[in-house]
């Protein structure tokens, strides 16, 4: 386990289940910018949980676009 991790508890759109189509583009862009910056800084562990609302769904949109090697 890395010493530093990017936690997904606070960058989600809502705590409740929400359809992906209802997530505002600016919120998704903020989440993606956060993850890209974390990777630039050397973070290689992104933490999320089912209880974090839309965090997992939003990360699911981004992760396939990232290079696996990172």
C-alpha cells in the first residue's frame, strides 16, 4: 500500500445514487483534473468506496482513459 493515496470521499457529485447523465460536466471535469494532478504528483493509489455516493461511477468514467502503466 502506498504511503500517499488520493481519497475519493469529497470529489463526488452527490452522496446519493445519481444517474451518470445527471452529473454536471464541470463536476466531472473537476474530478478528472484532481486525478490527473494526483498522477502528476506520483500518486498511484486512488481510494473510493460504495458509500461515497457517485465517486465510483465518476472514477469509472475516467480510469479506462488513463494509461495502465501509471
